[in-house]
């Protein structure tokens, strides 16, 4: 009988790669052909790469891991993470386990529209421009939906609204910006909103008598926000207090906020990459949202309520589950299948949850043992290989580095090189 994700994730980190793949197959989130594909090293044929980008010379491989123990809105997930940094997957899995045993993760998406922008760099009279555009708004929406966004309309989405913003140019004149609001359903929507805006250029020029200077989507999608909430019960009051203090630090100080948000993105970017989503767009949106009141702040907040710790993530997180790399790249398609999400909103909610969990894992380490201990414990292998250790030498160098870390609480590449040199010298010296 198939084992559940909860069952296969017990001790998952102690399994070897073959056993991990078998366990995932047993749980039904991947199939035997996916196991074969991953064992063969994923995609090798560069012809698909030629379709994605230009001047292709090969693939850049980064590791693909699985974060375990996630239960979000009552559903278990195997979270694919494509990332090169040590300790991210481990910290996400460990923190998800803590939450699973002592609390819950709830998520929601607020709003449904993405934003396209049409710029008229200088308008003679903003009020006239605005009234001319708004007088034709219904018609403009209608033709955009009929001629360009008809596929989305069929799925229940499409262009829904248009608004006009006045931006003073600083030279006494005005810039007019038209915002086109569109529900992209399960697509990320970049291509279609850009097409809609370019299509509207001509009619807008005709109705307003002004010149459109450029059309492009905005990544600051404050009209569609993804929210994740973690509630952790029975938490030690001193730990909860330290996490609350760390949260206040990131809310008030942009220097700390940048690092806090990097920690959140440690959880977000690897899923975006694994599922073939545009991580630059999401990053840009999150950072812009973090600075929306004029100061860069954290996108997460932690508050203690008695013996309960409550964390909130809120930011735009626009992703797609259809179209583009998501469906075309075989590894992305495999990751989407493993994740088992059925809509763009569900993917966005899962990603927000992992970002918030990752943030909690980092804050817990930072306010207790410090980041070095766990990070370095897992980084030892990198240092060992970086020093040039060969297969037979790796376990010996690793063990010595662990001993040094336990005593001095820090290690570096020079320690690894020194140990390796000593080891090689001792092997050469006559006894
Ligand atoms: P530990 O307590 O030594 O781990 O923590 P453990 O060996 O006791 O294992 C506990 C669980 O952790 C395991 O459960 C796994 O879920 C997971 P099990 O599978 O045994 O049932 N785990 C692992 N999973 C996969 N492979 C592994 C592995 N080891 C543990 N090898 C740990 C070790 C690193 C998890 C902990 O010290 C930790 O969470 N540290 C924080 C690390 C972190 O946040 N890293 C992110 C990068 S740092 C950064 O860039 C962001 C930052 O600047 C952000 C900010 O400032 O806010 C910090």
C-alpha cells in the first residue's frame, strides 16, 4: 500500500538519493519514469534550451532537493527546491516539522488582477486625458478582451478595469499612466498583459489625442497579494520574545530588512526556479512592495500572543502553472507534478508559506545558537571538496573539520586545506 508523505518524510534526510527517489515514488508524488529521468541526471539535450534563450552553449546544473514535512492549509506537500546554498532545504524541513507538530500554516490570495502600464510621457492637459480615456473605458476593455485576451475570458478572466494616474514630471508638466487590470487565471500573464497594452496603444492615442510612449506590465502587483500565516503554540516565552524582537528589528531597519527578506527569498526562489517561474519578476515585486511606504521593510512579521507565536508574510507573488517554461521544461513539469498544485493561486500560497517557514527557521537559529553552527555543519562537505579532497580523503577531512567546529565554533577553507595537507604529508612520511 502507498505510504503517505508524512510517513515517507520520517528520517528522509538520512536516506541516500536512490532511497529518497524510491520513497517519493512510493508515496505517488512521482512515477518510475520520473525516477529514471532524475537518475539519468535530468535534461541533457540542448535543443529545448535553444527554444528558451539565445546563444545556447549548454545547461547550468544546480541541485534539486525536496523540503519535507510541509502541511499547508491541511494538505501535505513535497516541496521541490532548486538551489545551490547549503542548509536552506534542511532548515525549511526542520522548521516545517516544528510547525507541523506544534501549530499550523494558513494561506490566502487577496485580489486577482495583475497590472499593465501604458505611459504617455507628457500630456497637454491631464484632466482632459483622464476624462477622454474614462469615457471610452468600457469600449477599450471590450475590444482588448475580444481581440487579445479572449482565451482568458473563456476561462473566467481577462481585462476587468482601467484606471489613470497622474505623475508630475518635475518640469511643470504631467505624465499620464494608464493601468490596465487583468485576471490572468492560472498563467503568470506577462505576455498577454503586454500584448493587451500594446494593442490598446493605438485606440488610446486616437481617443485622447496624446502620444503613448511605452507599454509594459508592472511587477509591483499590489492588487494581488499572497498571505501566509503561521500559528505556533506552546512556544517557550524567551524564544518567542527573541523572535518578536528580531521581527521588530527587520520592520524598522532597512539594513536588517534586506537580510531578513533575503532569508524569506531563500524559501521562495528555489521553488520558483524548480517550477520554471520567473524569479526575477517575483523578487522585483517583493522588494518594491517591501518599500511601498517609502522605507524598505521586512515582508514578514512575528508577534507573541501569550504562549503562541504568530507570523505573517504578505507580498505580491505572481506565478503561473500553465504556459512557458513551467510546462515545457521536463524538470519543471516533474516538480509541478510532485508539488501537486492545481492552480496558480495554490502555487503562490505554497511558495508564500515556504518563505515564511524559512524566515522562522533562520530567526530561530539567529536568536539562539547563531547561524554559523547549523550552516557550517552542512557546509563542511563544500569546504572539503573546495580544498581538493579526493573520494577516500573526504570522510577523514570532514571528521577533522567537525571536531574543529565543535571546539572553535568556526571553520574555514584554510582549515580544510591545512587538514588535507597534513593528511597527505602523514601518508607520504615513512613510519
Ligand atoms: P539540526 O538540529 O542540527 O538538525 O539543525 P538535525 O540533524 O537534528 O535534524 C532535524 C531535522 O532538520 C531533520 O529531521 C530534517 O528535517 C532537517 P529528520 O529528517 O531527521 O526527521 N535536516 C536535514 N534535512 C536534510 N538534510 C540534512 C539535514 N539536517 C537536518 N542534512 C539545521 C540543522 C541546519 C537544520 C539548523 O541548524 C538550522 O535550521 N539552521 C538555520 C539555517 C538557515 O537558516 N539557513 C539558511 C541560509 S542562511 C541565510 O542566508 C539567511 C539569513 O541571513 C536570513 C536572516 O538573516 O534572517 C540567516
